């Protein structure tokens, strides 16, 4: 969602903040702003702009010196994108500046109260409420002003606060929205994402929910919102700054699609146990005896992570023979679910900060459930809250839409399914079969990527469609769901996914030449049933693009992918559909890395 960057030290702060905001552009935003000061300055100086960081940079005057500052990219929740609604927000006297990620649920009530007390609001945002609360608080220290004001707030927040009377510090706080401190040499940074920090420092401290921090140029301290000191040990970020560059590609999405052979190799590296035809997953914190007591597995995720969970549930049922299903985390936590002590819950999130998933984890933990996390970001909130889990090691994913992290998450589920299967009843020969299939994946993905020119031609032919249908059976259905989502996200073409078996129960009414169908047709025991679905579509003059292991006679076009083990085929079937969505969007001139209305890390409800 929104992005926060802050710095305190001796360097000229504005260029550092603008650079940090550029590093966070991938998160999605509609406006940006920056405020600076220094121990020698008289007050705060602020510039804001609707639009991109480059629009903000064009407005920053040449004389905008300062050594302390905070900056922000906003994704609208309260009030339309505008200069006035952009962060930071300042009080009437220009002494307090606040940047904020999250949503203040009781903002309307607080705004009404402050208005009755004579406060004049300049924006429609919820964040400005917090600014005025801090400015009107009469505590002696900035820390106490912020702490007491946060007590009045209901909702989620990651905040950073500057005060003209306390120019030697920045106070930050977290509740449901990430805040990371970066520790430098006689300088300190703060951000909502390590991407903004790694070009300057790889030593970071991640705040927990309910935690605050004060950063000065040569020091930092952490404490709870109730005032109790906490002990924070810095950790080292494993990703280099270069990981966030495009590396010669035109877009981050294209770069990340092309990185998938290496990414899959990373998630497998060091985990294969040839001797016992299984894998080593020590981070699960789940021994064999405990694993055998599991009677059911429930996977929770949102969007692409939910689709990965659907494939993961199929893998677990197939290989481990444990009943498993996946559900959107955003729905799960609102339906008062029955939490079974014999059920293992798995939370899936690329960022490890997705609010709906994190809130579901916290509710499950409150009810005594065992929760594992499958995430990409080391030290993220879900990784810390869970009882154990797996990192998917996809590397930084900058494009708003997920590609390599989706693929690595599914591979991680294959590892987990194999691990649980070998503890239970999966044979050594089947274990070896799956391991051999996993080892083939990087080379087979590379083989698919080499057919990009062919897929681009197909994308150009289908880009004129106003709507598209995606179909698949059993293992193919989650692939269809994910492919449909990708097309919607970056091309803005309406798309729907259905189980192929459901066509005759309604969706066939939509079939006509103007509605192309993308069909997932693997060579498995359902091949003839899938071909029958193609017959039904063709009989109604529908256009068909098949993704299959061999040419399909009834399809207008077929993208042929290499065959792996049946359980692992969905991983390969998804790759050409990522390229199809990419080149369709490219043909339509879309802003692929920053699709409209979307953000990378969804840290609000």
C-alpha cells in the first residue's frame, strides 16, 4: 500500500527521501510528499504533489536543505487523490508533520470532536486527525504526545512523526502496518519496506504491533505504546540493492517472470534429502509425531496467495492424504470459524504483512491453533507471529502483480506435501519421483520462457477481446483462476475462471466468437473430459487457446508446455499464462508495473 521513508543524520535529506520513495513506487500510490527540517532550521518545510514521485521531485525547490525528514507515497482510502490529501499532513501552526499507512476507523468521530473544538481541516484524510491530536497534546516529550494520541486511535497504522520543537528525532509506531528501522553509521533510516533502505544499510529492526521507536542520528530505542522499553536486535537483510533494479528488462514484471528458473532453484536448494526420498524443512517446528496427529489442513491467503493455496491443498491431499482446502483469509476471519485443535493452519503471503492474513493468524493464535507461515520476506509480521513455516526465497518482487513468488509458493507447497507424505504413507518410489520432478522444474521453466515470441504473437491476436474465459479441471482450475486474475490485473480485460466441468451448468450461455476461452489441458486422467469441454465450446463457435502437453485439435491455438509429474504440472502450466497476460497488457499500452487501483502489499482491509 502506501510507502513511508524517513532519515535523520548529517546528509542532505531531500535526495535521500526522494530516492527512497522511488524504491517504493512498486507498492502502488497516487500522490507523494516530503517534509524536512534540521536542528538549525526554523520549523518544517513541506512539498506535496498528486501523481508520481517525479511530479513531486519537479516541485521541490533548489533551496530545500535539511538533515531530517519524512516522506510518503499515498494510496487513497479517505479522499480522492489530490495535493491536499497527499501526505505528510501538518497542523495549523506548521509544527507537527505526520505520515501514515493504514486506516483510522474512528476518524469521523474524532474529526467531528476536533472540528467542534475549532480545528480547521485542510484535507479529507483520516491521517490529519492524528496530526491535530499530536499537536494539541500538552505532554512534555514528543514520544508522550504521540503515545497518548495513539491511545485515542482505533484502526491500523504505521506512522512517522516530525515536530519542529524536537528536530533531533523522529518518532514512529506500528499497529498492523509495517515499520522498519535502518541502522547506519551516525545516521538512521525508517521505512515501510526494506526496499527503501538496502542501498544505504542492511542492518534493520522490524517493529512489532503495539511497538514504537525513537530514532536519532546516533541512537534508537524501542518501547511499547504503553511505555515499556523493549529490546530490539538488528538483523541483516539478505537482499542486495541491485535486486530491486530492472537488470536490463523493460519492466519489473518481465524481469521477475524471467527470474523464475533461478528462483525455483533457490527454494529447492539445500532442502532435498535424497537418502530418505524426502525434504528437510526444519523451520516448520513440527516433528514427525506431531505431524501424524494432523487431521486436516486449512490454507489461508488472499488473491494470488489464495490461488497458490488451492494448488497447495491439492498437493497435500494427493501426496500426504490429509484432507486440505484453501479459503480467502479475508472471508475466513469474519465467519466465526470453528477452530479445530487437530487442524493445521497455513497462512500464505508474499509480503508477510497482508493485513487480512495477519489478522486471521492473530485470531487463530488467540484460539489456540497451530499456524505455519509460507512467506517470502524474512522477519515479516506473519513470519514472526506463526509457530513455524517456510520462506519461499523468491527474492524481491517489485511488480505489483505476483509471478515468481506465486510459482515459488506452489513449489514450497510441493515440498511441504512431500515432507508430510513421507512421514505418513507416501512410498519411497513416489518420493523419488516427486524429487526428480522438482529438479526438472528450472530447466522446463526456462524452456517455456524461450517460447515467449510465440506467446507474444498469440497475445496480440487476443488483445482485442473485451472479455475472456479460463477453464480447467481439478489441478487445472486454480491455474485458470490465477491466469484470469493476472489478465484482469494488468490488461484490464474482464476475465472469469470456471471449472471445465461447470461449463454446461451455466457459463456455456456466454460462449460466442467474441469471447475467447483459455483452456488448461494437461495429459492426465482427465484429458478426454477436457477435450469434451473443448468440443462443447467449438460447437458454439467459441475461440479456444489451449495450454497443453500436446497440440489440441479443437483449439484454434495451442501453447505446448513440457510434461512433468502430474502433481507438479500446474506449476508449469501457469508460466505461459503469465507471459500471455504480460504481452496482452503490453499490446494495449498498460502501465504493467503499476496497474490502476492496485497496490503491492495490502496492509489495510
